[in-house]
């Protein structure tokens, strides 16, 4: 019989949760211009090319929030007059110019699909009893605690949904792209996945000198 305290179970759950979040978004391809060609811009607008206005606003707000925490003066493009609805370059350029935007980060879904079908083990805990237990030798210091045992179930199958997102930094003043990357996330509609993409954007901005 394996004894596991409730505190240990909570710790294991937290570690698994954090490790899952860290692995939810990965960079699978990236490109950067020469750092000598890059000028650091002051006002950057985030444009999420999403099918729905509310979905677009949510994604832009999350990315902007992460950028601002990193010290960048980022703007939600959905809040800029003239940037609502279907966007074209002819409509977007005057609206961005009026808002004094000198660079943009364009984010859009390139593709999606299901990953490989994985068989996962099913482990669960069962309370087997409670009582007073002593620790080690010498002075007996009994402690009242619950005792659990870990059991293995029949297992189950799981299949992740993956979404590929392309993010590109475009310098409006120089009229050229400065970096681009493609990330793979488990689900772009979930806030933690969008947050993961935002953190990858911050990382490439630091390495390229655009942050």
C-alpha cells in the first residue's frame, strides 16, 4: 500500500497543471530581419484576423495585456476608429496613421486539425483509512492523518485539437516585415493558449530588438 498525504496530491496536481500550460504553445517556425535594419517603434497595434468581432477583440486584448506588462506601448486595433469590421489595406492605413501607429503585429490562424490519438493511463486516489501515525524513531510524535492509495484504472483515449497561428511584425514607416513566426497551440479560443502565443511574441520581440 502506498501512502500519499493530501498535501502531496495537491502539489502533484499543481506541477502537472503548470507543465501542461508551458507546453501548450510551441514555436515551429520563425524568421527575423537583420537587427541593424530594425528601428524600435513606439506605438504598436495588434490586429487579430479572426472571423468574429468579439473573438478578435478578446484575442487582441489578451496579447496587448501581455505586451504592456513587458513595457511596450501596444494598442488594441479594434478600439481604433475605422478598424472595425472587414479590414483591407486601403481602409486600415489611414485609420492607423490617424492613430499615430508606426508598427503592427498581425495575428491570424493559418490552419488547424487534430493531433495523433493517444492512449493515456487513468490514475486515481482512494481513501483507505485514517488514524494516528508516528514518524521515525526516538520520541513518538503521533499525527492524525488520512491515508490514500493510488490505483490504476482502465485508461482512456485522448486527441488534442491543434491550431497553427502566424504572427508577423510589420514596420509601417519602413513598409516591411521585421519578423514572423508560426506557433502551434492546443486551442486558440482558450485564454491560456492566447496567452501562450502572446508570450512567444514577447520572446521574439526581445530577440529581434523590436521590444
